[in-house]
C-alpha cells in the first residue's frame, strides 16, 4: 500500500512520468536505505529522536500488555479497522476531543491479519495500556473488531478504486 500510494504521489508531483517508473523509484529508495534515512530526517524535523528508527527501545513504552486472542480455531474473517482505531483511542493513543492528551506509549499491535489461519488462543491484537479502566473500554471495542470463521474470507484487491 505504501509503495502504491507513494508512487501515485510521485506521478502527481511530476517527479516520475508514470506509475511503473514511480514504483521503481520507490522500491530503489527502500532497498538503498534512502527512504529510511528520509524517515529519520522527518522525525528529527518534528522534534523527535531519529535514533528510534534503529533502536526501538528508545520509544516510550508501558509495562502493561493484554492479548486479545482468537476465540477458536479458523481464519480471521474480520478485523474492523475503525473499531481497532477506536480501541487505540480508548487506550489513550488518540483523541476523542482536541483538548485530550495523547499518550505515545500506549496503543496496540495487530498480531494476525484478516485471512490468517489461527488456533484457539492465538494472539490477534496486543494492547499496550497504562490505565486498567482504559483497557476495559478498549477491550470491548477490540473484541468486537474481530471475527474468526471456518473458511478464509475472499481476497480483496489492495486498492479498490481511484478518485480522479
């Protein structure tokens, strides 16, 4: 997705003639490390510590984690992105209102994607939390975001359509 979106931006910005050329440029930037170096500069430009790119332990973190596991064996048939995002906000990683603080140490990690085969108890989401009350609110949303079925869901195209 990132390659496809970046390629489109390069064409729109007239930095590449067409999508094929743009995708080649993007993939070369990733392979050479130039994209990662640019990311470091963006972090630094926004007042962050660019060393986090090479040393994740420099990122803020919390001691508390909770796994949302597959309730049964099968395939992840739904992973509702909106509910996952709302669960992250409930943990404090985002804002419901502009004046709400953001805690950069909390949030969640997606451990299984839609279509993945899972067994009962396999982790699907890993919630990082500071406050138990916030975890409880996030768990309701995170649990509702997940469905496990007997058959894999139909494959969908990564990009459904373009607005022109």
